[in-house]
């Protein structure tokens, strides 16, 4: 078997062992699957998604606010009208006739007639209206709605990226805890064998009772450390299960990993962050909102021109005269406002200035944050690569110290120290791999590229074994 095939074979063997040992009720998830399940279970992400949909629908609802409207109107009721008729001329004429013909019975006619007329009224027609000129106010309203939708989408992206980092933290923290359990279990097994050897050597008179007691103490300490590691692993298991809202225990299928070569240059991540970071997207949405708000508040005293039309659908059968149709243009010019428009405009300008101040600060903070995580990533990668030979050396030292102890040339303390040194190196190596993965997740979040996390995990060429919980 070649040098390249050996690690692959060990990884395959570890995966097979995991599948065999996992209980039937366990849920085996890759990192990509865990990310998707967490997104479906996250209240923050789902709430942000719903907010995007709601604000998008509101923006779409206002998309034709500057278009025409047509209303069907209907009215049925009674109309009371006071009628006044001037009959003074008729009264004069009748009076002249009475003077000429005194014997003719002619009724007396008053100078005026007053009467209240009550009429049943039915109105049924169409009314149309079309804003011709609003000084850009309706366009500003649409811009505000679009800006609010963009802001909601930026908040969704931010929630998803934070969740991805949290999932990576808990997912690989469980793997780290399980690796520590496996290391501590190996130490316990090795010290137990050393204790049995010490008992035999004591019976044979080759070592003193004090040496055997040191082996007993080392065994008790190893069991205590293993119990603590198992407790830590159980806590990590619960944290991951609850984050994913899993009904059964989650078993990670993506191992702790490290890339032997850098995953990208610092400048490439900074360039990505200055385009894709969620903070930039929120700033862009707030910039649009402040611009449209200023545009809206600056037009309160501008005229509004509306085209209006009315068409009466029932023109006959009534005693009240009504028009058949009417078209025209209405102009409205505000003269006095109850709201201080000047202060609103000044406030909108201050909002714009605040957005630009925030943008300048983000332009400094985002590259700094990216560089911090990129350097942490590189430090972890170099540290992991530099400890590769230390494990083999520590294993060989255990073998030599064990043989020397059996021959009476080494003390029990030296054997135990050799095993603890191996455990320390393996634990540090696992911790370094975890630090690498966490720094990578944080770097991708700062660069606005958390969607690359699962693919980068799949492309990694260095892996730690997947440890089966015992």
C-alpha cells in the first residue's frame, strides 16, 4: 500500500467503524446536511426569511402606485332639496287680469313659492384617477419599500452566516470532545496495562511497592480524566442536538480537517468581504432608505396633478338631473403644513450622514476582522503541520519506556509520563485542527462566503479520525 493510499484507507476504515457502531436511532449528518437542518430549525433564520417575503410583497404591492385607478361606485338613498320659485311677475299679471275683469274669480298668487322636495336617488358609475405629476413622491415611496426589502434580505444573510459559524463551532466541538475521549480512553487502557505489569513485577521482587503504588495512582488519575472528557463530550452532544432540533443524537460524518496549503490569499478574502459581507449589504440598504426618505421629505410643497374621470351608468328614470360623464384635471398645491418639513429634511440629511459614517467605519473594521481570522487560520494550519512527527516520536517513546520498565531500567513515573505526553500531543493536535476549522468558519463569515464551508471541508486533504462514541 502506497503512502497516499494509507491515509485514505484509514479514513475509510474509520467511517465503516462509525457506521457499524452508531445506534439505529442516531442521525448521521455531514457538515452540509447539518447546516441545512440548522437553517430549517433556526427561529432567527426562518423569521428573517419570512420578513424578506413580507417586505418583498409590500414593495411589489406598491410597484403600480403611480398608475391609474378605476372604482365602481354605487349609491341608493333619498335626497331632500329646498325649492324656491319667484312668482312675483305672475302675481302681477294675474292682478292686472283681476282689475280688468272684476267679476272673474281669480285665485290670489303669492310673490314666491317655497317647497321641500324629497327624491329617491340612485347613483351607479365609474370613477377613474391617474396621478400625472407628484414631484417624485410616489417614486420615493416605491424606493423606500424596495430599500426595506433589501434591508430584510441583508438581515437574512447575516442570520444565515452567523448560524453557519455556530453550527461549525458545535459540530466540530463535538468531534474534538470525542477525540479527547478516545485519547483519554487509550491512556486509561495503557496505564491499566502498566498497572498490571507493575503488580507482576512487584510480586517478582523486581520493583518496590512504591513503584506499584505510583502505577495505581496513575490509573486512578487516568480514569478521572477520561470521565471528565466523557462529560464534556455529552455536553457537546446536547448542544449540537438542540441547535439542529434533532429528535435523535447527531453523529457527525465530516471529520476535523486541515488544508495542507492555504485556502486563499488574505487580499482575496478582503476583496470578498468588501463586496459580500452582510454589514455592507445592510449599509447599502440603509443608504437607499435614507436617499429615498430625503427625496420624499423634500417635496411636501410641490404641486400634485391628477387626471380624473367619471362616467354615470344609469342616466334615466330619475327626477334629479345628473351629468352623463365628466373628465378633467385637478391641481393641488399645499400652502400650510402642520408638520415642520424643514426639520424632517434636516433629519433625513443627518440619517444619510450617519450611514456614510457607518460605511467608513465598516471599511476599516471588516478588513481588520478578516485579517485577524486569516492569520489565526494560517497559524493553526502551520502548527498542525509541524506536529505531524511528534505523534510518532511519542508512540516510540512509550514503547521504549515500557520495555525499559519491564527490564527494571525505567521507573513507573517515566512510563506514565510517556503516555501522558502522547495524550497531550494528540489532544493539542485535535485542538489545533478545531482551531483551524473555527477560524475558517469565522473567516468565511467575515468575507460573506459561508456557503463555501462545506465544499472546503470536502476538499481538505488532512483529517483526524472519526471516533466512535463508547
